[in-house]
């Protein structure tokens, strides 16, 4: 790696870590993710516990809670501490409008999210994050891992010249791109929005790279050929650099909370013809800003 890349990694891996009094926090990797212990999410958190979970969320971006037996009300109550709940789009015919069922049948040829993406980046105001609670894992207990990538570090590892070039550029995100070759359900919203290529996290003010292959179509300030070449380069950063990522292995009762503002994720579909089931609650965010 180049020296500027090594320096970017060192800034993350050597930064001071907060001490926690009411929860246990064990990192998944040096750059992303942590398992949180010492909490039963079926109970209301104390003010100190909640403050420490929020700090861990900003510090690690992906939080993993094991062995959690929670109801839909527990799930929504926990998510509500971080913001307004985001309705499922399109709304389910039955059940809670804020709870999305994640279900894989034995016949499924593919699953949603099987590729690197940021949830709903084509929306004018993408989600803050999501909490996914898995209660059934594939037979044998293996497969279906979710990969996450730190987009702060993806930006930090770029050369200074590339950073200067990207600042000020925007990219178009089109929801229909994710549905090519598939028929969306009736009433599914298909927004198209333009966001900065480099945005700042609304709470930490740290810069991050904000393009993804599932939704980003082009950079309007460039020619079609230039846009395609640049996006292909930026898209290749995540799969080409395992250093940016962490892997979550699901177990029954695992809840994962990820910051959709600064991580991408990939729901690996490697468990055909077995099934998996869980429920997800998302939290409203705001417009990505340079």
C-alpha cells in the first residue's frame, strides 16, 4: 500500500477508544464493527446504557447483539431511541407497517441485498440505519453472512489528488437500477435523486465516499465514458479491499444495527436451497450533504 493509505488505516486503528461502564464492547475488526454484551434488549435501557450504545454506534458503525429474544414492540422501541421509524415501502398487506419481514424460501434464485449497496440511496433522504433481528438461520447454521464496509476508510485511503477531484462532484442514484431484470411489487416507489459523491456524516462530520453499484448510475459533471470509468474504479474499492470490511455470522436471536449513512453491506446468498427468516426496522435519516 501507499504511505497515504497506511496513514489512513493507522488513524482509525490507533485512535483512542472510549471506556464503557454499563456494556461490553468487543471489536469485530480494527476498522469496523463490534459485539455489544451485557444488555437484554427486551427491557428498557437505562439512560447510561443508551448513551453508551449510541457512542459505540458512532465509533464502530455496526453493532452486533447476540441471544436477543425480543418482540416487535421491543424492536421498535429500541429503534425509536435513534429517530423516527421508517415505514416499509411498499407497505405490507398485513402486519406492522414499520416491520419488514426478511424471508428466504427454498426456491429463491436470489435474495435482496446480495451485492454491495447502501439502503435506499436513491431516496431524497436515505435511512439513518437499520436493525435486523434474525430468528432462523439456514440449516446447519452456516451461510448467509452479512459483510459490511467502512466508507469513511474507503475515502480516507484515496490519494490526495483523487480526493480533490471528487470534492464537488455529484452522482445520480436511481432506484430502478436495482430492479433491472425484476418486477417490483405494486406501489413500489422509484425515486431518482442526486447526491454528492463525497458526503459528511451528520453527527461526526467525517467525510465518506457515497456511491454504490446497486443505485448509482452516473456522474453528471463528466462525459458518459469518464463517468463510467470513475464509477467502476470507485465501485471496485470495496470488493477489492477486504481491509475495509467486517463479517457478521448470524445465529438465532442475533440483532445487528448498522449505520446506513457511512457503511455499505452485502447480504451473502450462499445457502440455497435452505431458508432464513428475520425482521428489520429502519430509522429515518436526512439528505446526504457535502
